[in-house]
C-alpha cells in the first residue's frame, strides 16, 4: 500500500475512533465536526478532505461493521455444498459478532441515528443471499419475496434482541432463528377481538 493510502486509512481510522468515542458521551446530533477533528487530533480541513459531513462518517463506520458481519455470514456456509436452516451452529458467530458490538448495532439497527440504516443492513444481507445461495426446492412464488421476508425477519430478530437488552445469549438467538426458519407457527388463536 502506498504511503498516501496508508495515511488516508490512518486518518479515517482516527476520525472513526473519535466519532465512536463522542457517541458514547452525547447524542449524534449534538456532535460537531470541530469536536470530532479535535478528538481525532486533526483539524476541520482534514475532516472535510475525507468526509462531507458527520453523517457520512457514521455511515462509513456502519459499513465497516456491516462488511465484517457479511463476512461472518459468508463464513457460515464456506466450503459447504448445502446446509439446513435447522442447524443453529453456523449462525452463532454472526450473533456473537453483534453481541460483541452491541453499541454499534444498536445505533445502526434502531434506525434513529441515520434514517435508512435498517434498509442498508437488509440490503447487505439480502445481496449475499441473492448472489451466493439458492433454495434446494423451488417455491411457487417469487424468490425475491422469500429473500426479503428472510432478511427483514433477521432484522426484526436483532431489533427484538436490542430491545431486550441483549439478555439472551448468541447461541439462544441462533437457535430461535433456526426454529423460525424451519417451523410453521400454525394456527393463530384470537385472544382479543378489539375490546379493551
């Protein structure tokens, strides 16, 4: 890697570290470019030579973590010709990665800091499914609908976990995902007919 490229990576790493440090102390909307630059040990001019604004910086941080999460997803089926969704074991490292980075994924997946970050998460995971995987048995409707259902269900499970305060272990969450992937929930019982 060229010296200039290393310098760019080093500066961006410092800016990302500064942003994450500040986010632990205050709300995103209250963080100024000047503060980020100061904590990163640079000036505003340097910041703007790398990022248009603080939202772009945070989006870049989110993308780093999504890229790593995507790699854990790919690793879950690496070297396999097929696998069953009933096996929770390959998904445990995915949940462990999210568990070990609770702060970032809470910011990203609750969708309150950067609007659309939930969709970016789903697109990242969905693109892998579309490009790398296919169902053993054909379904009678559009496979893109299956993919959308699966990726947004994945998001929903993560949001549940965040709201739960990461109370369940990564293994328990992987087991829940495997169960939901492979079980028909059957008939639904109505417990209230709108009477309050």
